[in-house]
C-alpha cells in the first residue's frame, strides 16, 4: 500500500495495491499488522456502511467527544464522494484547517482520520456506498456535529443546496460546540 501524507499531520491517504487480470481485480483493504506499523494506537473494532441515494447528499461534520472519540478509515465502494476531515484539536497548528480528497469506487483510495477530527462527505454521484472502520463504538451521549458550512472552518463543498439530515441542518457552529480535544 502507498501512504500519502497530507497538509494535516496524521491525516493520511492510503492507496492500496490493485492486482488485476482478465477476471477482474483484487486488493487488500485492511491489514491489522500494516496499520499497527503505521498507527500504533489504532485498533479498529467496528465497520460501518452507509448508502446515499442522491448526488448532493452531505453527511457531516460528525465526531464523538472524548473519551469515546473515534479514528476512522474511510473508503467509497460505490460511486464517488468528496471526503473531508477537519482538525478540531484546540492548540493544534492546523486547528480549524480541513483536508478533502475524492474517494471513488475506481481509485479505491482510503482516508485515515485520527481522533480529534470532524468528518463529513458529499456524494458526487447517485447511489453512493461508503464503508469505514472505527476504533471506538458508537456512543450516543458523545455524538456531536458541527455545521457543514461553518464560516470559521470554510470547507469548500462546491454544492448550492445539499441534501441534509435534520441533525446536520441544525448542528451548532464550532464556536458553540462543546469539543474537548486538546493538541
């Protein structure tokens, strides 16, 4: 696998090796041993799978507070998304900075997002499936969101009227949230 560093420390793009022939292709999407070498602290314990029917669906920006914060390994297995990670660790040199990458069923790239980051994605096609691993179980009492269009963060989604859940539509701004991440 090829590891690509981004402008934000510890946010990494993972490009798996693809082996193909006349029958199709094969790729290893996760190896605990290889990820332990890359990220010693991560131990993925749950896989999640989402489906979005319409292009322009925006999910995020989501995170869980400490002590139930989650690291994520995200990939798009059908369609195409713009995947976004936002550094919400107070005191970090990249605090409020965001990184985005297109993840597609064709490029098979994955985004590794550490704890202390908000995550969201925008579907760029209809009928999108996203799968991701997390290293902490879902915790409703620690589940939080930040507005996708928070001007302090300034993510460029490049969509006029995204399709949003009520939760995402009513999410607070970062300055009004109760984040508890320190760098």
